[in-house]
């Protein structure tokens, strides 16, 4: 993702982007990435190596908080709750490696954790 920082910054600026979701980031706990005027939340793959993973970037001016990190081999997800009236909405970046044969039950369980109002 670091190698695409210029592209990401250009995209965010040109498109007046408030929230940006990225999957398959290849982040580890040793990575560092920042973007001016944005808060970054990330989830790495459970084995700590550079594959999979997700990132949620959100403008600092939007009222929000980090909600859920889902760290499993089969699903990695980074969620935030955006405060709004009359309710909060969950926004999630998710990555499901194709080698896992996920079933409806897996996704039902995952979506229940996100709540009734979500964008994934």
C-alpha cells in the first residue's frame, strides 16, 4: 500500500472522498502509513505476514470511532461506526481470501456482529 500512497492521495483529493475502504493491503504490524486529514484503521492477517488485510481511511472531521477488527484466516475486516442522526452506521473494509470456501453461515455470523445498519 505504501507504494500506492501518491495514487491514493490523488484519488482522495480529486474525488472529495470522505471514507475509503481498501482490501488486500499486505499490512503487518511493522507497516506505517498515514494520510493528511484522515484517520487510518487497519487489520492485518492473523499470521503476521504481508498478505490479506484491510484498511479503513476516514476524514478526521467525520465523527466516528473504531468498532471491530475481525482477524481470522478466512475473513479480515476493519470496521468503524459513523455517528449520525438518528442512528450510527457501521462501515467495514473486508477481505476474504479466495482459498477459503466460506458458506452462508460464515457470512451470517460475520454480518450479525456488524449490526443492522452497515456498508461492507
